[in-house]
């Protein structure tokens, strides 16, 4: 009696299946401000909305663009480039507000362009560069680009960033 195809396949299979090692990944929400590509951990991004008219606040730091109303909440809107000392965001028709949350802190960030969610292997995340400027303290890491044209992806620590923003605004 000849073996069935299933019996033949099982007989020729290795004794133990080789386990594929899964690479641990983290999910990040990517966006662009000016020439910088940045990302927050996806768990800290509540939503993305169109840029709405702002109400400026007197005697606040330059990086605080004002406040915006969204679903019954008044949200402070931060220009991340100004806060990090990297320039100034250019608000245009494609600009969006990323609403970030960490604990009880909620804040909106101006973004030129939103790329969306992406999964990044933990092994691909490089530590922040040493001896950089003050903006390096808010980085969790950097992901090198596949080609030089794209530039590196800067992974920001949103909880630390929100604490620093609050500390700078309250000091005034």
C-alpha cells in the first residue's frame, strides 16, 4: 500500500519545526515638521484633526501658539520646532494638529504633514546622539533612514516633552 500525500509530507518534514524568532516591534505615529521627521509612541496620540483657528494667549512663550477648542476641550497648541529651537512651523492648508496625551496632560502639536502609524523593530532604534543640543533630552532614539534623502526619524518622548513644556509655561 502506498502512502498518502499527507503521510509522505509528514515523513519528509524535519523532526522539529524551526521557530522563527519574532522581532519585537513598537508602534509610532510619524509626522513631519519643517525638514524634520518625528514620531511619538502611538499610545500617546489620541487623534489628529485639521488645524483650526487659534486664540493667542498674552505673555506666553513663543512656542505656545495659542489655544484651540476641540470637542469641548481647550487645548494648548505647541510649535514643536520653536520649543526644540529648530526653527518655526509654517502653518498651511495641509497642516494638522496632533493631540497628544500623557496622564492628565493633553496638548496639541502643530504638524506640517502626517505620515501615520508605522511599526519599528526595537533593534532598529539607535540611542540619541551624545553631546547634542537641548532637544536631544526629549529623544527616546533615532531610526536611520533607508536612504539619505529621507532623513532620520526622531522618536520623541511625549511624557517628558509635556512635562518640560508645562514647566516652561508655568515658570513665566
